[in-house]
């Protein structure tokens, strides 16, 4: 299967670490020019450097996805550097909850919704006009299996990821005839800093995390990157408005 990415440009938010970094590297490995974006300047610059060291072409742009003006500048810098945008992976996200719903705070709610929902909405709002002007393109948003069902002690996060899927499906239908495809990827537990922060303090939680996946282990960042590249490529032209679980069978139970 050819992914037919020649001459194309991808943007990855949350590209300083974890799933975002792996996906930025995967895009670059397929020959795309890649804009890496994040609030973490050191991590984002490190991702861009890894791409360049491997012979690729990448630019890091600092952007807080919760800020309309910064997201607008991110798209302007993308066009300024590479002249086009073909694929956007809206992946920046946070998880900070530690308790059940009634134990949550207003500040947690606003922070999680701000990055995970408003951030994805703002990115799509500024990306879609560029894709329309070019005659098409593809967006992949990072949701989660927590966007497909319950996530105890992560209720705000779960609500935010359900919202990502709502934004994804609605935009997909709105722009389908204009050849702008919009899909979501729904990882289960993936081995990233986010996972380590949540589970490393308690090894029992690590064992539980592995056991919740029928394949018997947590996922790898590269396994999410592979799914994102598929959803972007021309071979996926008939796939839009889809929330793809990449979850070791977790949602099949
Ligand atoms: N790791 C998992 O188990 C898992 C499972 C399901 C979904 N996800 C989702 O995958 C995505 C990536 O997570 P990860 O596991 O790679 O985590 P991570 O913490 O390693 O990476 C998230 C990145 O987002 C960036 N970020 C945070 N707030 C931002 C903002 N306001 N603007 C721009 N960038 C910001 C962080 O600096 C970080 O580099 C997130 O949306 C997360 O919710 C992760």
C-alpha cells in the first residue's frame, strides 16, 4: 500500500512528546515536511531536531492551542514556511484529575476542557479554511477510548474526549463534499509521559493497565502514529467522521 504523501505538509500539535512526537517522526519518515507545535519549547525543538538529524524537514512553532491568536499564527507560520497544509494531527491534550466526579474542581474542568476541547476546535477552525482553499486535506483529532465510554476517576477527561468525537463527526459531515476528511483516533493506554504520570507511582495500576487490554499489554506510540498516517493517506479517501479505536481490543470487551 502506498501512502502517497509525496510533497505534502503535516502539522502536529502536542508534538514535543509521546504520541505527537512519534507521529511527527512517522510523517517525516514518509517524506512529508512537518510543523511540530507545542507549549513545551525544549521538547518541540528536540522533535524537530530528531527529524532533521534523520534527513527530514521540520519546523517547530510554539503555540498554546487554547489561544485563538496563537493558533492563527501557527497556521500563518505553516503557510509561510511550507506554502501549504495537507494534514493536521490535533493531538495536544492533558489529564490532571485524581478523583471521582464530585471531587473535581472548577479549575480542573476549565483546564481540561480548554486544552482538549477548545484547543481541538480552535485548531480545526483555523485549519479548515486552508484545506478548503487547497481543494482538500485530512484532519485527525486525538480522542481516547475514554471518549467512547466511561472512564472512572477521569470524568472530565472522558467528557472532553466525547466532545472531540462530536467535533470530529460534525466537521466531517459539514466538509465531506469539499474533500476535507476529519477523523479521530482513540487510543487506550499508551506508554507515554501521560501514562507514566498516572500510573508509575502505583505499580499495581500499571499491572491493571496491561490487563485491561485483551492483547495483554499497553500500546506503543508508534502504533498510534501508524493509525494516524492511515487516516490521513489517500487510500483512506472513503473514511471520514470515524473514531478509530487503537486499543488492543479494550473496547471489544
Ligand atoms: N497516553 C495515553 O495513554 C493516552 C490515551 C488516550 C489518549 N491520549 C491522548 O493522546 C494525546 C497525546 O498524549 P500523550 O500521551 O502523548 O501525552 P504527553 O503528555 O506525552 O503529550 C501531550 C503534549 O501536549 C502538550 N500540550 C499540553 N497542553 C498544551 C497546550 N495548551 N497547547 C499545546 N500543547 C499542549 C504537552 O506539552 C505535551 O507535549 C492527548 O490528547 C491525550 O489525551 C493519551
